[in-house]
């Protein structure tokens, strides 16, 4: 895997914990999955995410009736290939198998491989054709309502149960290796269950979104789905914002805020980076900015505006539809209002479990360092979950050194956002200059705003965002919403209409263009642009016209 000079040749790398192989006809993407854990990750992080996600997706396909249980078993292709999996990892990056996801969607009525690829991954790029498997429709029709009825109360209950467990577990993850291993295993068990529920909710929300969009078109209200799938009130992340608003204005102290929301962090899905309970500096930096905002920018006021907008748009939709279609339309709107907010409930629940895993891993690393098994506690992140909680490699130091070298080599290259077969490698290049042309993406939250760009790559370091600036970033997780309240508009490289950034932007009434793919590369902090959330474009602006257009 390395040449005589010790430089790793990634092109000849064999399968290892962070790199699989794919057959020539299988389509993959980092889109959407990069929202959870962007960039190159360690073996411990990927073994947690990929194993839990794969197992939960297999179970979900059975729960929904899309597959028989014996057909849903995890079966890697010969030679360690990932062709038959939902999830894979290539050069240290978590990726989704579009071919497998499309096959799942094609087995379900009310959606399709094409619709799923567009809504979940942001755009149809594979060129694959939908192949409906209608013989599964009756089974799905029978099992899907059961799942739809079962998952909401179970997810809400799990979110509540996780609260006390999270607080206790991060406070005492174990002072020795066996205790830390036990905590890590319990965190994985809960994480997998929450990811499973989140997957079910995601599939149901996507199907609802597709029906809402069809209703909007039938009523002559193309694009109105952006207003019909928002304004629900009481969303997880707007509650977080409300608490931070109170903290900034003296209504809550930081300790209480962290006791409620400390499991989040700027890089929530990366097990190596600190959560807010470990490092609250990014939050502390935002408090003066929040204090300076006008009272009418308060999260609850912005949410009330969105609720009113949704209700008015629903009334327009229903009045424009024939009377015979209105009962079905009301049912679709009701189900959408149930499942879209649950995506954020599920996300909070699994992020709590992951934060416990973070605490347990740090405790395990400290124990291994104390025993002299690793040279540094951080070496623990280069072991897999199975190794850390089971049998350690015979030569831990050598394994860690090899994996660190592979990790560093992966960080020096990029892979495409979409590809078929094995991804091509290109060296990490300097950002290209803005060429003066418009960016195109998906308009997921309506409105048009002109303002100054602020490109943020790492919110652990780059915490400055002035009120009204255009936040440009690669992807988002729940912790990024603390910046959303300050931003005039959002421009996000990766995602689709049901990605985290899109849902949060709609709830706050912030214009948002997502899936630009190259926004962070082509835009510079200080550029003036017009963000059009209706058209899905970002174009250069006249510097004399700043603010809403």
C-alpha cells in the first residue's frame, strides 16, 4: 500500500475499516450522508455510523414490507465489496449506495427510485431508471400503516428516556476499561435503535413530501410545498434556539442550557471532536450577537410567522382543489405535519447516544493509555468498535500507526460527490476564484435576500457571523442552527428538500438555496450576492443594494 518512500498509494489500497470496494455498475454518493459526518473520519467513528446505519436500514426495509426478512440480511459482495449494502465507506468517507436505495424505493407505492434520489440526495445524477416492483405494493400497503402508527409514539418516548440516560452516562462513562466498554456498547445499541426509527420516519416523510408536491401542482401552486411542509411549531431545534435566546438575555444560565442541549456540537457526528458540554466556546461567542438582535427576531416570533404562512397556504391549496380531493389532501397534510418534525426528534435522540459514545471512547482511551497499550488516549479513535469492545489487535501501536497514515493520506485527496464503481481520486486543490456567474441549486425556503457572504468551513474556529450576512457552508447539522438565526440567508453545498438545513431554514423563514455543490469553493467572504430561495439561484449583486429585495 506504500511506496519505498513510505508514501501511501491510495489507488492500490485494499479493503480496510474505512475503505471498501464497489463493483463497476453501482452508483454512490456522499451527498446527505456528508451532512451527518462530513469529510474523512476515523475507524471508530465509521464503524459506529456505518454498522448502525446498515443494520437499521435492513430492519426498516422489512418493517415497511419492501423486503422479506431472509432477503434483507446483510451480505457483502465477494472480496469485501459493498455492492449489496446501503452504506459504504470509501477513503474514510461515509457514502450511500444509490442503487440499493433506489431499489428499496421502487418497492414502495407513492414513491419511486427517481423521487427518492431527488428528495434525499438532492438531484438525480445517476441516470438510472425507476423499476417499480408492484408485487410488493400490497405487502407495503399492509405493513406501512402499522409502522406509521407505531414509530411516532415510540420515537417520542425514546427521546424522553434518552434524556436522563445521557446526563448520567456522560457524567460517569466509566473509570476503567470494562466500564467504558459497557457504556460504549449500550450507546451503540441505543444509537442503532434511534437510527432505525429515524430511517422509518425519513422514508415516511419523503413519501409525504412527494404527495404534498403533487397536490401543490394539481392546485396550480407549483413550489408551494416549501410553505406547506413548515411552520409546525415546537420543533426540536427551534426550542434549542429559544433556550439560547433566553441564555443570551439572562433568562437561563449556560449550565442549564448545556444540561438540555450539550450533546450537540459544531461537528456532532465526528466522535473525535468536542460537543458543547465539553467546549462551550462557540456558544459563548454567539451570545453578544444574540443580545444585539431586535426583539422581533426572537425564535418564537419567527416560528409564529411561519405557522401563519403555512395555514394560509393550506387554505389556498384546499380551495383550489376539487371538493372530492380535499379529504385526501387534508390527510396528507396531517401526516406530513406528523412525520417531518419527527425527523428532528429522531436526530436529537441519536445524537444523544452518540455523545455518550464520545464520552465512553475518551474514557476507554485514557484507560488504555494508563495501561501502556496505546501511546496516546487519542489512538483509541483508530480502533474499530469491535476491536475496542472485544479483542484488541495483537500489535495495537502498529495498527494505529498504519491507520493514521492512511487517514492522513485520505485527507489530502477528494472524491466526487457522485460516482459509479470506484471513486476517482483528485488532490485537494486550492479553492477556485469566483467567476462572476450564478450558482444554481435547489430553492428549499422561499424569499430573496441581498447581502454579504460569510463562508464558514469550521464552526469550531470560525464563530463570527454578523446579522444579515449570507451563511455559506458545505453542510449542516443541528448545532449549526445557532448561526441560522443570525443569517440573512443560507447557501449550502450538499443536501435536498428534506435535509436538516432545508427543514430548519423553512421553520425560521430564512431563504435557502441548497445543493449548490460548489458554493464554498466559488464564493468568498465579503462577496455580495442575491440569494433567491424561490428560483434556487445565487448571483452576484450590486453592492449598493443590501438587504431584502
